[in-house]
C-alpha cells in the first residue's frame, strides 16, 4: 500500500501533441519502506483542476501567515 508521494523539485513538462503535462514525482512510498519512482501525467482538464487547487492552497497558506491574498 502506498502511504504518500514525494514531488521532485523540477518543472512540469508540457507535451502539446499528446495534450498532457507531466509532473515528476520522486517516489511513491510504501508501508514496507520501499519506494518507486514515477511521474504524474495530467490531461488539460486535470491540469486546470490541479492549478485551481494549488492556487487555493497557496492562498490559504498566505492568509494563515497574515499576508493578503
């Protein structure tokens, strides 16, 4: 069972021909301590949802820190 994923600090790549964006993921971490390297592939709709969710999360973080959104 996978417990969590750790993102790589690299840019998302866009493949316009395939209409996909790829987010590097460093590792999928399992309960037994093993890890697996993979990528997250997003279609345009999924990328828009991820963008909205990240924008919301960053806004909440800034608000909690006392910074205006």
